[in-house]
C-alpha cells in the first residue's frame, strides 16, 4: 500500500526492521504507480522500488513469507492471466 499512500517502501521496511521477532516477517509484494486505488501490478511494472525491497530481504536474516499479490482483472482470457 506504499504506492497508494505515497510513502517510500524501502524506508518503511528499514523503519520496521527486517526479520527477528519485532521486525517484518510477512510481506505482500506488488507494484503500483501511485494511483488512488491499489493496482497490484507485477513487480517492475510500476514505480515502487520492488527490486530494492527484495534485495534488502535477501541481504538480511529475513525468514518470513513473501506473497506475490498481483491483480489479473485486466486480463481478457486465461492465457493472459497466466502470462501475468
């Protein structure tokens, strides 16, 4: 929801901390352009620093879950949904 809120995802992850009992342990990963609605775009198709967030997780002791949260409502058929 950082795109919709106009906040910095990397800064938020740093402030929350990554891993450990008091840090980030669960993440819904998606992208967005900053529109007023959640777009749930494929990471890399919006303006959010999704690669940087993933790099932070990989470089840390993060052992939680990452859920890829992508909308397929714009797909016209099953093949397009699968391609997303």
